[in-house]
């Protein structure tokens, strides 16, 4: 049984506001059965049909001159015309009150429909799938009237600050680059090869946030889908106390008092949640984050280590579609309408990138879309951090750095960074050098000189000069 959206007087005013204020975000939630008045039911049906065809809301004049004359029932036709001619100017505060009441009604109605749908599917579908659909439905209910009218609202939005949590990466946090760090609603991704210190990087970001935020109810949440939770937690303690990981583990009794003293000065909490590989979903993350928030904590930063080891309930044709959906859903967690905090994550590079000194976005493993979704993308190795993408400022710069893996600490040089293009131009191999390198490698592999062909020429060599490969082992070389 459906509810009715307020009194008849409320329904008349809401329909007027829907048309006058072009509330397109509410049209899809309207249904004629929510209205008592037959005249309004007819109008709502016409508005929804128009919106479905043109993705817009018709004007009052269009409804009077085009829609109403086509209504076959004269009583309803006259009622529609009379209603459209009877509008009175509504006070702004009354308009906002009616919109808020309608939004609350639609949220409840949509939630009721979702719960009924899930209850019917409960006996024969997996819990994770149902949970994911429920959270998606809840996210979809976040429609509201908090849009911006660029001219009317300029005084209220022009000076809204970008709220950031520092990355702790020295000059990278400067105004010219990250401009304070990673912001609310933003996702940062660190790219690295196998053993490229990606987890150390995320631990360092989490510890930086612990030092920066000061509230006793502030929380940093670290999801680990690869390393054990106690490993991540111990690395964090090592970072915060500057006690190397191995001595901290082996001689804890020696450092115990010092560790507890230092940790007692840090007010925020770090929660580390472990999931086995290929079991974690974004819906599970939401459930855990809601649990933390339900305890009264304000989530200030989320770290995900790492999404390539997660699973999704969305079926894709290939792994790249699955990964793209995971990264999109992760970024949604950071949005102000969800948990309202930055999110740092990391990802593996492909086989080619694993052996490169300079890692760029083209070396992202499996799914290039990861880089497109991220607001900030970095590549890391033991000597440098490259700022590849940055929606907050300049990008494509190389920052010399050092990593202390014993304390999961990154130190960025205070010296001015080098533009990536300058580095690439300086280290570009000439055609002559490339040809020499090819000949040297050929002789090293085959034990003889390369046949006399134009290696770098545009024309294909004769078949008799095509370089043969002995077997798969030679191909790998």
C-alpha cells in the first residue's frame, strides 16, 4: 500500500513547485498514486512522459496549451487548466519547506520498496549481493535540493574551502602541487611495482593523518586485503615511535613503556581491518565504516591496501571492468554525502612498468581507468615520487625521495622537483644508441652478429633476414 504525499493543499503546492522550479531530481520518484487529486495525477503522468522523452520538465504554458487540450475527459481537462491558472506566488521559505517534506517522503517510499524487493529475494540470493543493493539504494536516496545556482548562490559557495588532510610528503603538499594534501571527496592512488613499498606508503599516509588530526573521536580506517592486520598495525607503531620494525617485534618489552607513552599523546584512533584476498567488497567496507561511525567516531581518512585484491558483485566481461567498478565505488566512499573524507589507495603496475625507472599512468596494471578515476596519482620507488596526475595543482613532476622501510617512512627532498618532460628528454636514447643496443643484445643472446638489415627503417626486411627466435626461452629474453 502506497502512502499519500501530504494533504490535498500540500499536493497542489508541490506540483506547482515541481514545475516552476524544474525539480528534475525528484521527477523520477513521483508516481501518480502518491496524489489524491485526479487532476494532479494526470499532470504528474504528463510531466513524467515529457521528462522521459526530453530529459526536462515542461513549462506551465506547454501544459496548458499542448497537454491539456489532448485530455479526453472534459472534467479532468478543465480541472488541469483551472489548476494551472490558479497558482499563487509562494514564499521562499515555504518552497524550501515543501521541497524538504517531499524529499523525506520519497526517501521513505523508495526505502520501503527496496526492503520489500530484498525480502522477496532473500531466500535465493547471496547476502553480499543483497547488502550491496541495499547500500546502493541508500546512496541513491541522497538526492536533495542542495544544488548551486551559480549566479544566485555565489556569495555562499565561492569561498567554500577545500578541506584537506596533509600527505606528509614535504613540498608535494605545497600550494603549487597538492595545495594542502588530499581533500574531502578525493581519491589518491600510489602506483608501484612488486615490492615497491606501496603498503609502506599507505601506512605513512595513515600515520601522517594520525599526527595531523587532534580529536579523540577522530578515526583513520585502514583496510588491508593483502598483509595481516597485526603487520600493518605494527608498522604504524614503528612509524609513530621511530623504532625500527624488527627490533620493535623482537624486543617489545624493552620499548614497551616508550611506545605506550608516545601512543598516549596521539588522540585519534587507527582502526585496521583485514580481509582475505578476493573476499572484500565495498559494501563490506561500508558496513565496517558505519559501525565505526555508529560508535561516535568521525572518519578522517580511509586507506585501502589494495583494491586489486578485492572482489565485486558486478559481473564484467573482463577483469578491467571489474576493477573499474571497484575503484569507482571506492571513490564514492570519500564523497561528502557518504563519509566525507580523503581516501588513499595503491595499485600494481604491469610487467613492463615493474622494470622501469620511470613509471607513468600507461603502466597501470589491468585497468587504465584506475588513473582516470583518481584525483591524484603518484608513482613511487625507492628513489623518487612522480606526481602523474593532480586535480589540485601542477603535475608531471619528479620529486627525489628516500624510504626507510624499517619505519615505513618517506622523506621527500626539499629541493625543487624536476619536470617529467625534462627528465624524459634528457634520458631519451638516440636512434644510433638504440640500434647499437639492439645489436649488442642480439649478439649476447645468439652468439653472432645481427644480420645487416635496417633495424629502425619503416620498410619490412626480406623474409630471409627476419630474426628467428629459437624457443620460448629466447622470446622471454
